[in-house]
C-alpha cells in the first residue's frame, strides 16, 4: 500500500502510542482525584500541555483541550459571538475555509450575525486589500485558516494578524493542517485563537486543542465540572492528551528536516505529473504551500473513478476534504479558485509524509498515467476534444 492521504489522517507515531499506554492500564485514575494514579494523570496532562504550547510559542495556560479541530473551530467562533456580540455582529472569513468554520458561520448567520466571505485568487490566497475593505465598525472576528486542507496554500497569516490587531478585532486561525508541519508563533503572527488536531501530526484521533490568548474573554463551551480551568467540562481524555503531547514534541524536533524532505518529494511528483500527463492543472500556490500537499485537476475524467482505480492498485489518495467524502458536489475550494464544475470533479489530492519514498512516487506516476489515459478513452468529451484539435491542426 502507498498511503497518500495524510491530510485526512496520519499514522499514529510509535512514540505517541508508547506514551499513551500506561494511562490506559496503570495510571488510569481520574486526573482530578488526589490519589497517586490520578495525580500521575494530572502531571502528564500538564506536561503535554507544555509541549503543545511550545510548538506555537504559547504559554501553557493558554492551551485548552478539545475533542478535535472541529470542536475547537466551533468553540472559537460561537464563543466569540457570545462574548463580543455586544460590540458588533459582523465577522469575516473566506470561501475556502474548512466546513467546521463555514457551517458554524452559517449557524451564526441564522442567529443574527452577518458574515463576509472573502474571495481568493487563482492560487487560493486571500486578497489583503479586500479583507481590509471588508472590515466594519461592528466587525468582531476574522477567521482565516493558516493553510488550506485541500490545495495546501499557506495564507499570509502574519499580515492578517497585524491588521486585526491594529483594528482591535479578534483573529482566529484554523491551523489543523499546519500545526507541527510549518513554523507558527502566535505572538509574532498576532493570533488570538488557534485550532489544532492531534491526528494530523501522527497523534491519536479524538483529541485537539484551542489556543486562547491571555486576555481574550471566552465563555465555557461545555458546562459542568471545573476541568480546563472552567472552560470545558468533562473528565480529561488523559491518554489522548498524552499522545497529542508526544506527537507535538516529536513534530517540533523534526519539523525543519521533515518539511525539507517532503518538499523535495512533493516537487518531484508535481514535476513528473506536469511533464508526463497532458491537460492537468496544479491547484494551489506553487511555492506557498504545505510541504506534503499535491493537488491536481485532470481534464476529461471523473475523480471518484480515478480514486477507485488507484485504490485497486494499492494507492490511497482523495479528491478533497475527508469531511466532504461521499458528497456529489464538487469541492467548494476548487470552485472558489476559479475551476469550472467539471474541472473540479476531476481533482486528486495526494498528501505525503516522511515515510513516502521517491520509488513510491514513480509507481504512483506510472499508474496515474495509465489510469488517466484509460478514463479519457471512455470519455466522449475527450474524444470530441481530440477530434476538434486534430481538425484545427489540419
């Protein structure tokens, strides 16, 4: 098997698995308890919190654990609306955000808030001029993802953060795809709220976090006990938190080397596809993109058929966000960057990891060439295109 869907989820690192195990079978006590097995869990949670905070230059007490990135996004937007709604009822986001942000914005619109959805350019980058023009007196929050989960484009978060800070507006960034993969320093970037998820960086599923800058007043997201400093009730998922901490420490220690290796492999794969498969388009910014992201649209084919045939060859990839899997509609991200409906339907996302090899990329390209050619032979649109091209040449 060649696994190329790391943007959807990653293999749990051995370091994370080993760190978690004692908190299932030995130190399984409730971390709020005063006896030894509970105290051990509480200490481990604090150590994990410290490791996670270190990845983004935050303070330990600014990290709040959640069930994942989706909950963190929901918390950031809904709590900001509740806490700052008296100042204004306008928020700004982009058309290419993850559904966790877009659907939350839709919910807020139904409850009296106004949302401006910014366009992006062909590469998926936010227009800073359009963002500045969209700011109003009643704007209370800007939410722009650090890097897009489908096309990999890395947004100018630092410039957005400075603009928001100058205007006294809260700035939230969904960093689920970027956390642990590229450098992020929340103070330098002017970030007030940041979402992340462990399973995107070789940690366990079901655990994430929301960074809340000191001084930002957000109400509790889950009511009940006093866990997470009274902001998220419920017994802590100690094994998950410990695994998240171990994965974060692992990612921080190898980030630069891992990113360099993935970029080299990414660019090799992109180069071969562009050179050897006609009528394809690279989606996303060519250089300002996540190290392991490759997203192409192939004309005259249907993406689901491509994925099925790749799977039959032992190659795991996707056509876009895992959260939109099974939807008959084309990717909202690809439509936002200007692709036509039929072009967006022919997309393929391959997201690499440090475990992938150049030899695997060669296997992928050879299979991709054959599958694309076979699918195009079955397409009447491609046949018409070829006849028209040959007629024009004559």
